[in-house]
C-alpha cells in the first residue's frame, strides 16, 4: 500500500522555511544586542529582506496547501489529539503571517521603510510614531517567543509520533523516502 | 510745475522705492525648519535639526548685496532614532563636544529667475570648510517671506562618519538638506 505523503513541494517549503525561520529568530536575537555599527544596520536590512521572503513563502505555501490537501492524520489519533494538532498547525500558520507583518509595521512606525533587497520599496502602512513603534517591537517579540514555544511542541509531537506511536506522521514529511 | 508738486513726486518715488527695498534680517525659529534625508542600506531616512539661527541682510531687489550667516546647533539633531542620535554626536560623526556648531557664511547671492535665487558660501562643519551652493525660492508675503531651498551635502567632505562609517555601503555619502525659513523684514 502506498503510504500517504506530503507533496515534494510541500516538503521542500516546510524544511526550507524551517531553516529560514530558525535563522531569522536567532539572527533577530543576536542583532538586537549588537552595538550600533554598519554591521548592525546591514544585518537589520538582511533580517527584513529575509522576513519579507518568509512572508511570500508562507503565502505560496498556503496557496499550495489549498490545492494539495495534506494527508489525513492517522486514525489511531484520538479526536482531542487531532484537534490539538490542528490548532497547533493553525497557530503556526497564523504566526508565520503575523510575525513578518508585525516586523514590517514596527519598522514603519520606527521611521524605517522596508525596501526589499534595497530595490523594491514596500509602502509604509504606519507613519513614524515612537510609542507605536515601541509597542510593535514588544508585539514582534511576544509573537516570536510564542512561535518558539509552539515550535518546541511541534518538534516534540513529531518525535512522539515517530518514537512512541510509531506512526508515519514524521516520515511523511521527510525529504527522503523512509520506510 | 511748481516746487511743491516736484517735491511730492520725488517724495512719492522715494516712498515707492523704499517700499520695494524691503530688507529681511532675521528668521522666525519656530516657523522655520531644517530637514535632511540620507540613505541607509538603500532606504531613505528622515532627520532634522531643531536649534539654528540665521542673520540676514537680504533685499530681494538687490541680491548682489545680500549676506547670510547661519549657525546650527549640531547636538539638536534627530537622525531618525535614539540609537542614531547617540551615535552621531560621537567622535566619528559630528564630535559635538569639540565642534558643537556648524556655520554657513554666504559669499555671493545671485538671482536665477523671478523669486528664485542661489546662495553660495562657506560651510564649516567639524573644523572643515567647504564651498556650498544652494538654490532657493523667496516668496515675500508682506513683512515676512518664505524661503525654501535644498542642496546635497557630501558627508565625506566634512569627515562626518569616519572609521567604520567611512564606507558609503551602509550610509550613503550624499545627504539631501531641505531648509524652510520664515524670514522677517526689518521694521
């Protein structure tokens, strides 16, 4: 019997975004602590460009997901666990959209327009306002820590499926065909 | 024609020329502004200076005799963020402890068109003096006049941003300066 897998496109976007988002998170923490310098300004610019890229990728990913539904969750899972998995995935998608949006809005409110790769200006929805900029900075941070917490749950669940439940939930997202 | 008539004609002419020769001598600080735009990683960032003053001797009908002296408190900068404000007062940027002020002293003013002029002069920042030329419009409104102009200053010519900032890859060399002054006529 052919086991249900994610499409290769979905697998590629999943792991590509995993690497991109973890890198964005780590770089975000690092750059915030840097002393003001040309390097800091360069990293901030790259962080924003990568964030815009992540936003584009999640949009493509959602469009793909609409046309190519993911394989069903194993029948061995209880109703509650399935609900938990769906809520968790929904939250991850929500955060993948909300985090770059909050970053873009924060940048505008702080008076720095986002210009994609220094070439394509993305309009400012907000004008410069220090209080709003500071509030959005807190929002961006809280959303990121929420994402990190849910990601820990996501990885934990994948390992549990593989090791404890011994089902194919992890394997069907692996880039190689594991039996 | 008798002498009385001549006297009144001459008097009238003098009054008329007197009314034309309005000399503007100062600016209203609260209604004047000095903004600048610089590019950081390809992104335009706005900034401004809040404390400056100017002394003028500007009669729009005699631009050749005009004189402008401008003084700017460099510590009054808003470079776009708190972090940038702290940075630019330091040694590699304005070094405001040693050089608190930037000054401009005009050497020539010429008329370009109706209400359009061009001022040239010596700009001194951080102990370095360079010739600067800036076109501006001059729009009189009774006893006041709007002065609007802009020019591009190259930060490297004044050693603004030395050391690790000297490269233009992060912060561009060209700084666009936009000035808007409300000038007062002498009473």
